[in-house]
């Protein structure tokens, strides 16, 4: 039994079904997928991904191989423009990217090439529960610089603004201050996955990934029932084990009385990171980037220099709303014409805000886009604004707008959701947690579900 049909819940269900177990997935919403949703938010024919768009990890994670996903890979994974009209571009080739980084060419290659050439092995170590590494040298190449704060890693590794800004923008995906230990690892993982996998998007929208996962589950004999809200695990049909694709706040709501007081207190103390404020747009034309290179990438980081990005993330961590936020923008219709009528576009962007914020950041985000794409506001048809509170109302696992399922600092990775040799298990032998609140954390990779399913198979479903 699985409660919740986000990518982790569906991955858990598929893993159990592949081992011959009978699996039922219960989902409270009208459609499965959790954050893998695509809707016509603003106008008919314009399809927006409500949460996830870029499939950074599926091309590199073996679990997704049998699903037959139709992914569209842009010519370049990532663009990062500057005020002078230039942009640094992450190409698929590390060497081609490094060649445009001036004095940092050799340093960039030395840092990234070993990780990119062994990306599947690296991800297998990073995304699985802790165990003796199969490639200790590779893990050291990743882990030793990765333990550094991204701000420090950029300064000791690079001399020019381009490479430093590129690394800072990649690290900011953590939603943490870039002065925090471990943010270097996020930067390296994001850049390595961009080079190795290309940061594709799913043709037709991210909901197609959810449909592929449901189809695979049904082929294996599993079932998904939507519009089925679970108020308590005591109300579930007979089962040998239940896996909850829920963050601790919701786990407590459905299973509080099944846990010890100490475990309840530990779940209640689980920490969430900053939230996001998100804008969706329908557009009359492509975004008019000052640097034409930005039109080669589905993902664009808008933040200027490393120093600006560091300041923006520090302000969020201190409970403030930056005047110039770091903005993550996607422009999927440049590469997938199924998402909008001919001659029209969709795009979305978000910035980080304090957890639970109700502040509207529309002007701040659009100012940042306009800064690097003068005339952007002239091509906007309609917009939809999502405060952090609205994000949570649409997706309850995103508490306070936290799209990572919990704070992703070093402490948050060790105690996810609690300090335990088996973080997926609970004091009740029937109940397991498979959400992004368990290792390895947030992102569309399904490995929280895969790992939790294996934990259940070992201890409960032998």
C-alpha cells in the first residue's frame, strides 16, 4: 500500500510491483503525479508545468530506463547572462564549456570532468542509502570539494566572474545560503548532471512522466486510485506494509497514534527550508534575450555575479525578500512546441522567499528578466502568481512553499527525517516513509521511493 502518488510514491509502488508484490496507490487529488502536473493555467492550449519541468536526473537514473520517457534535450542545458549582454553557457561538453571560461578553463575541467565521465556511478552512490562506496576515489573527488560552502569553493577554484557565477547559480538550487557547508556538493551535482544528462524536459509537459509511471505500474499489476483522501492509516484496506509519500507534518496527521512519543517529537521538529514564489506566463513571442545564446537553453539563471547571488540567498535565509532575487527560469516551448499554439510561448520562473511567505514578488522577478531581456514585459500575454502559501495549498508536501521536502543542509541530510540507520522505517513495523523528507531528498529522481521500497522488502515483505 502506498499513500501519495508523487514521483517517489509511484517509484516505490513500481519497485514493489517489480518484486511481485500486490500494490495499491491511494491519491487524494483528482490525478496522480504530485508535482508532476501539467495544466492550462491561463489560456486554452497553453500548457504549464505546475511544479517540475526540467528532468535533470531521470536520464542518469537507471530506474527510469524501462519507462520509455519521451524527453526533449535542448542544445545547451543552462545559460547565465550578465549585464554587459554576454552569457556563460553550459554546453554538453565540459571542454567546450571550459573553453569559454578564460583563465578558469583548466580549473573547470579538473573539477567537473572526473564527475561527468562517471556520472551514473556517482549518482548511484549519492542517491542510495549510506553504504561503503564502490568508487571511493570518485566519491572523494566529489565529496571533498563538495563539503565546502559554494561561495568558498568558487573563490578557491576560479578567478573570473563567469565560472564563479555559474557555480553559485548551480548551488542556489539548494535554497540555502551559499556560505553553508555542503552547498558546494549541490553545485557540483547540478553541473555534472547538466553536462552528463543535458537537463531535458518531458514532451507535452511533466504530467507525461507521471502517466508513464502509472502505465508501468499498471503493466506490473498495480493500481492507482485517485480522489481517495487518507485521514488515518487505520482506515486503510488490509495491507502488510504502507509507504507514505508524505512529509513529517502529514505523516503525523495520518499516523500519530501509531508512533512512540519520542518519534512523534522528532517528526514534529523536522525543519523545512525557504519557500518559492512562482510566476507562469503566456507570451506572444520568445523572451527577447540580449544574449542570443540564452535561447539555446531551457533553463536560465538570472542573478548576475556570484556576489549578487550570495546576497540574495543570504537575505532569504535572514527572513527578508530580496529586491534583486536570484531567479530560475524555464522556457520549454522553444524546444517543445506541443505546449503552446504556434507563434506563442509559455515560460515560468521562481525565486526563493522565506518559508510561508505571502509576499508577491512579481515585480522583482520581472525586473530581473527585463534586466537581461529588455522588452520582456511587452511580450507577456497573461501571468499567474503563486505565493509560497499557495504552493503549499496546491501541493501539501511543499510546506511553506519548500519544494525540496525539507531543509537540504548537512544536518537535514543526516536527520532526514530523523537520525536513523534506516531512515525510511518508523517505530511501527508496518509504516515506512518514502517522500522527499527521506534520503536523498528533493528532486525528480524517485530514489526516495525506490530506497523505501527496498527497506520495506527487507524488513516486512520478505
